[in-house]
């Protein structure tokens, strides 16, 4: 996790510096004095302090999801799995799942982006996490369907030698298809166009 050291006259002086540099709210930070440098006759004394988060970034992310449920007065539960640098959350909120997912999973994608920013703000660049969010198992089912579709379309392109263009896929969904067909010898995939009209192409090699 992030931590910063400062040489200041008082502990109170360190906190605004840390908030500005680390981008973490003051209530989520703690300060520890690691060295005290006494000045001549007590004048010019300095403190060397270390400022670091009170809470782990992953737990902060979970708190954010809990806040969403509480704000909308929804009963639900949050499942968390951490495997090395990959952090996965599955949120189950009953009838509210549809709102969280949104049309074409746009709400889900936006929530995952925010969750990623919240969590990774607590870590240095070499500690960044891969954050994944699912709601009601939607993404898991969607991933399986996309993989099946990729195989079927890949076979079709290989057989007919005619390219296929796929619209209405977000960047995450396009990546699923790219990955599924990446090792195929007779087809290739690429994306073209600009968002929100970017589309995926499956072509014969």
C-alpha cells in the first residue's frame, strides 16, 4: 500500500501534505512518528513521520459497494475473492441487480471502473490490482455465452472465408472474443472504429 514520509514541525502539518500527494481522504490515513530531531535549545525541532492508510484498499472497495446497497435501501450480500493481484467481487441484490447491471451492462462497466479507481488509489504502481465486478453472476454467464459465440463464429469464418463484424460489444466483451480466438490458426480478430461505435472484426487468415 501507499506510504509517505515527511519531515515536519508537527503531526498536524503532515496530514494535508499526505492528502494532497496520496489522494486519500484524511479519515482513511494514520500518522506515525518514526524519528524526532531536536533543535538547538529546543528551537527548530523536526519530526520525521510516516503516513499510510488505516484500511486496505480492497476493503475500501467493499465498503463502497456496501454504501451503494445501503444508500438504495437494498438488502444484499457481497462475495469477495482475492487471488494474487486479481480482486473479484460478486454483488447479489435481488431485484436491484437489473439496475446495477444496466442496459448492455453499462452500469456494471461504470461501477467496475469506479471500483478499480477506488481500490488502486491505495496502492503504488507496482502493486496495482486487477479488479473485476459481477452482479448476480451476470458477467460469468455473459462470458460463457461470448466464448461459445466466438467459437461458433470462428468456425463460420474459417469455413466460409468471409469476415464477420460484431457491433454492440463493450471493450471487456471484445477482449473475451479476442482472447478466445487468439490461438486459432485460420482466423484473426481486431477492433476498428471509435467509441461508442467501435466494433470487432473476425477475419480469415
